[in-house]
């Protein structure tokens, strides 16, 4: 099976790259299942129901989120109702949505997708380590192929989670930092991993934001309203190849000019 993971879709440029590029890419690469991280789709922060529907219509089987999940209130009821748009499980029980989805690949094989957030340098009510084992066990009861989107700031935490889950899931894909790392590899137990899959959006920017605005906030220390940049648009992510039993055979990072 071939799984495409599309990294953090940022703003209108990122959404446009998915809308225009994903259907053809799925076909060209003979993709069986596609996960899209959409947490920056709405002008860089969060996602709306309309934007989530558009990612699904373009070919996402499951959409994952991250630290900006609660930025748009209109997504709350949508997350409660949706089986295929999920948010980090450790954002708290009793809040809208869930952190696990199971959807069918092109040939009908069930694929589980788990979404978790790191706690180093990020504000989460629970560390990922408190939920990780139970969540992965539940995912594996429902599917042999399991993809984890680990949305985290620190490379060390992302690598640690990949090591913890090696041999238990098909892939641990790091997201959130928006810079694709050069470490896509299959770990000894058969789990594919990359520290960060990159960003689908405007790369003439500071991780998606107009450079002058991001620089002004850092240098002048004054409040600045961030706006998504527009230029240098790329679709980034990874393609994971795996066996029916869920063991990864390969992982390849992709960067495609939109
Ligand atoms: Fe994020």
C-alpha cells in the first residue's frame, strides 16, 4: 500500500496547492490512502468546515490538526460530527472531536490515523505519553496499517515518539515546524518516520507568514497581526510504502513546486 501524507497546509496558497495538485498527484503516484494536516488552512491558524470539506473533496481520506485546533469556533460541532477530521487526542477528553480515525484505503483496507501533540514548548492538558499506548492499541485493534501524525515542536520529542512506537505502527510523521527534515527512514522495527514532513504553502515566508510581519514581531516586540504569505508555493510531505501487515517498506520525502 502507498500512503501519501501532505504536510501542514498553510493559508489560501496551501489550500489552493492541495485543490489543484492533490487529485493528479494521487493518480500519478498510485496512492491508496492520503492524510492531510490541515491545521493552518484558515489563514495560518485553524480550519473551518468549508476548508475541511475542500481538503476531503480534493482527495484527503483523513485530515489531522494541531495546536491551532480551537482557533475557529465554527469547527467545534464539525469535529464532533466528523469521522475523518480529527484533532490531537491529548487536547483533552470532553472537548469537541477525537484523536483517532479509521477510513478505507482505495482497495477497502482499513487504515487508522492517530493525531497527537507534543508537550515540549507547547501547551497541552496531557502529555502524549499518557495516551499513546492505549490509543495505538485501539488503532491496532481496528486496522493493521496505522499512521501517527505527531504535531510537536522539539525534534528530540518527535524522534523519541517514533522510537517508542517502532514496530507498533506503520509511520510516525512529525508536523508543526514546517521545515522538511532530511531524516526520512524506516526504523529497525518496521516503522517509517520523519521528524518533520514540511509545509504545503508559501515558502517565501517565515514558516508561512509574510516575512516582514514575522520579523517585525520578533525584532520590534510589538503586536503584529500575522498574514499568510503567497509566494514560493510547494506541496510537501512524504510517501510511505507498506505491507498488508502494516510494516513499512520505505518512506520518501516529497517537495513539489505548485
Ligand atoms: Fe502547529
